[in-house]
């Protein structure tokens, strides 16, 4: 039921208890704010709470995908692998929440269904899915950029009599696929990570692929004692170098452009990155994402690798993307994905050639074949960057409705605020580097900037801080201009919203580099938030 009319007005409401929400709660308490948090899951973790599918793993090195705000926390936590699995990341976030006693400030198992801004009271009222209300001066949306799962609109999807599983909402309890005929729909990051493990467990695996993706071996491995010691010795310098780095973590490219070196040197550089493993293959050369000739060199190298791994020439051809330059859709990292197709019990169905006509009680019927299945696994992605926000009925000042404001594509100021929505701070969403940067480094920068804004308003008696519409439009135009200078706009990716039918296609993250972005945010803060209208009403 609704809260009484005397519901206290808090300083801050934090929505979400993932990587960003945990840190936001820590900073708010450190700053002495009266704060409350709301989280849909039954515990902290965010993305890493829900994405429990087999093979779920971060593609940023563990030592970097972690908080830097407390040196003692760094000293006390040991990552076991180069690229941490979901259980280890979730254990880390549990550890952080418990270490700083943050859980008691969150309400778990509840979603914010609506939030409205009262212009006279300069207060947000958020309504939860059980009717409970929270009131706060500021709201910080730590709802995540990949947290609104996309359920495909397939004919007959509800008729399937077997088990349906979604990688983005995998069950807590173990799933036994022994003796099961499994169908996997989707070959993005989640599908590619999960597929080899599903194949190991199941009687058979049929992969339904609409869009082929490039994937690079992760080369994951345990961290040695020597590496653990070096990590601790160099952590302060590593963190400092990451704070203004292009991707928010340590990475380098070749000193020369791919178009400037000999074929032999290019081959050596690509081979070194392939053997090193990980997403940095996409950044082997500095011109790889901006010059199609340079990109073609990388694409041809990767395609040769695929053909060298996959025994069936037709399957290899079907696994090679033809619709985007390499790296312009998020490049995936895998363990044994291409090798998996050499198994007799794994089949690839190319949906571009043989599309799904119907999901039936017994499986899937395509234009040319039928597949009897016991389990359907959907790795069909997310309504990325905007979906978690537009799914909430957010109503700001002067009748502004967020879903309407963003119908033609999201417009933000620095990715941190939206014109028409005073005292609303958005984290890791459209208009910021977001998924193009190390989310841990990015999260700390975003939260710190938002907390600085709140502190500035409290210090100067400001009741409402709302981004100027002209500043938001200028920033969003800049976002597009930077993206147009890259090859990323040539791909129908979820960066563009292309995976969601009816969603306006516009490149949503800031691709000018995390370091450049951070400097622009620093400038906006240090010049007194000139991009905001700051109002005193009381």
C-alpha cells in the first residue's frame, strides 16, 4: 500500500545495487547524506546477480574490473583468474557490500515502477511495484546499461512445451541439461560464452544464428603468485594511469597505423594480440576503428583464424560476419567457441538463409527444416543503455516524460543528466562512454561527479539542478559527430539500438575516449556547472 503523506524526504534515492549502486551508496553515506536504495534483485550485484548463465565472464581483466576507492580493499581481495567469472565477481560485490555495511540501506526484491518530480517541493516521489513510496531531493539511476532483457517476438514462443531459459535471467539453482536436446537462440556475447558449456552438458546443441559475431580467444588462466605480488606492488600506479586512459584501463596500440607498416609487421602484431587474447585485439592498431582499409587487415586475419579452426568450410563461412567491420559490434571473447563446431553433436543454423517460421510445442520450425528440442535458451540481448530507464514511468518538470523525450533517440548532458528532469543523475547510460570503457573506472567517475553536484547544491542552497536543453543538445550533437568519425556507425549494433524493433537508430555511447570524456566532465564541474540551470525555490 502507499506510504503515508508524511513520508520523510531524504537527500538521495539510489536505484540499483550493482557496481554503480553499491559505490553510490558508499559515497552517499561517506558524504553524510540521508540515503535509501532500491534493488529489483534479492541481493547486490546488478548485472552479475542476474546473468548467471554458464560461462558468464567479464572481458575486462579482473584487477581492473574492481573498485579503486580504498587501498585496503585492494590489498584484502585476491582475484583468482585473469578474467573473473560471474560467481567470483558476485562474491566480490557481496564482499564490498558487507565490508562497508551497505545492504541495510537497500530495499531488495522491489522495482521502481514510476517516479515523478514535484516542481514546487523540488522533490522526487518514486513508487515501487508494491505501491510503497520513497521521497528524495535527488535520484541517482544506477539501473545499468545491460539490464533490460529483450524477449524476441517469435511466432508461437509461448507454445513451446519444454523448458525456456534466458541467459539474462538464469535460475539461481543449477540447471541439469544432461540428455537434453538444447536450442540456443542468439550469438552475442552471452550466447558465445554459454554455447561451449551447454554443448558439454547437453545431448545435442543447435545454435540458431541470425547475425554472426567476431570472437577472440579469452586465453583465461589462473593468476600466479608472482602476478598477484606484482598486482599489489603496482596497483596505485595502475589505477592512476587508468583514470584518464582511453578505455579506463591499461591498454596500448601499435606505435604506427596498420596502413603504415609492412604486411609482415601487421601479421606479427595481430598474431601477438590473438595469442594474448581478449577484446584488445580490436585495438591492435590505432586506425583500426576509423580506417576501413586498416579494419580489413584485422578482419582478414580473424577470418583466416576461423577457417583454420572450423573443419567444415560451410560452417566456417556461416560463422564469419559479412555485415559489419570487425570490432564495430562489441567483439566477444570466448573459450572454445569455434572449436565447438567440430563436434558431431553441435549444429549451426544460419537464420539469414533459413529463418525461423514458428516455435512449436516440440521445438522450432524453420523455412527448410524442423528441430525437436527439450530446452530453448534465449541469449537475445538487451534493450541496451536506455531500456532500464524508459521502462520506468519517469515524469520530470513541465510535463516531461522520459520515454517521450527519448523516442527519437536519447538526449543527455554529458550522459549524466536530462533536460526536463531536475535533480536526476543517470549513471553509465547513453551519452557517456558507458560500455566502451572499463565499467568500474567509469562508475567511480560518474558517481563522484554526481556526488560533487549534490554537494555543490547543498553548499549553495540550490533546490533544483537541471541540465540546460541547449547544453544537452550540443552534447548529443557532439556525440554523433565523434561517432561519425569512426566505423562504428556502419554496424547495426545494440550500440545503435538496432536490435530492438522500432527503436530509433542513433549511436548512444560517447566514443571519444574515457580520458577525454573525464576531462570534459571535470571542466563542467570546475566551472560551476555552466551546463545546468541552478534554481533556488525555497
